[in-house]
C-alpha cells in the first residue's frame, strides 16, 4: 500500500477547532460557521463533524454545489445552511429541494424561488441582504422596507433574516465599519418591529466580531476565527484562538552543491558559497505560493528555520540547510504551523506575499491530503 503521507499533507487539529468554538460561544450571539471553500481549505468533511460535536447547527457556504455537499454530510439533515453569495434563478428549485436559505438581493430571483416553493408546496426562507457599503450585493437601505414587504407578500416566501456584510472591518481605522453598522441598524429600525420577532439579524464577520459591538444581533458569521487565523496583524495581538492547520512536507533529496550553482528555474538564485540544498515535496501545484520563491522559509525537524532558495516549482522547491542542522530524505519539514518553539503562521506568509490570510489555506489543492489529528 502506498504511503499517503509520503510527500505533502495538512494536519487539522480537532482540539484547536473545539477550543476556538468555545471562545466564539462567549461572544453572545449564535454562530453561523462559515465553511465555504472546503472549510477555508481545511476539509469540509473533517471540520463539520467537529463543529457539530461542539454544538454548531448553523453553517454558511458560497455556492450551490457547496450547499448540496454540506447537506449530504452525516447529521446535516436538519441543520440550517445559508447560501451567502448571489446565485442565478436556475438554482431556485435546487435551493428549495435542499432547504437552503439564500442571502438575497434581487427581486427577480426571489420571485423564481417563490415559484419553486409553490410547486413544491413548501415555504422557502430568504435573508434580505442590505448593502451598507460593500457594493457587491444587497438592497439599498432606502429600499429595504418596500423590499421586505413585497417579498413577504410572495407565495411560498418568508423573509426569515436581515443581514449585511462589512467591507473593511479589519482596517486599522474602524470608522468605516462603525458607519456601516449605523446604516444597517437604521435600516432595520425602519422595518415594522412587530414583524421582526422571528427574524434573524446578523452582520459581523470575523474582524467585525472582534472590533465592533454585536449589539442585539441574533447571529454572527465567523470564518477565519474558527480556523484560528487572525484577520490582520493588529488583531493578532492577544489573539485567543488556536491555529487549526499545519502544512507538512517531506524532504525528498539532500545534496551538497558548490559555490556558483544555480538553484531551480530561471537562475533566480546562485549559491554564494558551498551549501547543502534539500528538495522539498511541495509546490504551487499543491497551492503553496510561488511568490514565496527566494523569500519564504520552512521549519526543520530540529526547529531551525531554513530559507527557500530559487523558484518554487509546481511540485517541489529547494531550501538551504543551515550548517548547524542535518536532514535526510524522508524527514518532515513544517511549511505552516509550529514545531517546538518555532512557528510559521498563515499571517506571516500572507504578509510576506501581500495578500489576504484567506488565500493561503483556501488555495491548497486537493493533492494535499487533509488529516484530522
């Protein structure tokens, strides 16, 4: 039998997941666990059972395929599943058949959902999304009252939630997030309050949950926090959440190379001295960023850091082994995560290549086996 961990894999910590959920429960409102993009690259089928074991019954995704996949997991028959991104009217029947709750903006889409619900002799729930500044989706605040009223009048439709999404809650200046929250609260306050008793109200994503008052909202929607990833450098201070993912890879080759040797593609790195170079079994075909070429680092088995030399290739990359360390083929190096006192957090990599922390785990491909530990 082939060794499934002979090259590159991600370890997913069930203890860290459970700990993060317990911290999130202390925030007050109920949790809608954001598990889109294969649970932020952590593995939907691994993450969801742990969340269920820790009392989570509300989940959100971004696509219809994700919603159907989530509904099919064991124990998800009665869970509440929310579809956060806009979808086309052609998905209306599938939404009704799978009892999915979409965040809605477009009346034409809700009309198609109404038609599908009537055909199925059921009630379809929708959450009316308010555009408080993101500009990507949502009903304009001045149209919320008329939209809420007209949607509720459609046969087979119940507006069971009101929501919005922040555009810059992780910015150093929180003023923008505070302004969006004010727009949202005013729009909700303009609705008939006697019709809101059973309507869920929610706005906060991970950075907003850390920085803004959640007020009297029913839910909040953490994503990064579930997986123990700080939304920004500022929010990494006194961060009570534990990283869930560690990315590991094997040393495939170890060679002593002379001064002047070019390492990897494009001759982007030439050895200034004799060096021990190890080839690592991971690359951008696994979702490990090519932009880490010549600037990234890994953790060796002894806890020492080893710099990446040359280009990150599709299937492998090279590192220089410090004189104080020794590695042999088969040794395990850490690309993301901790080894002893040494750590390479997701945020370090995202800052190094000037991207969002979301991109690092979600871009890991299916070639990387996820293992629950």
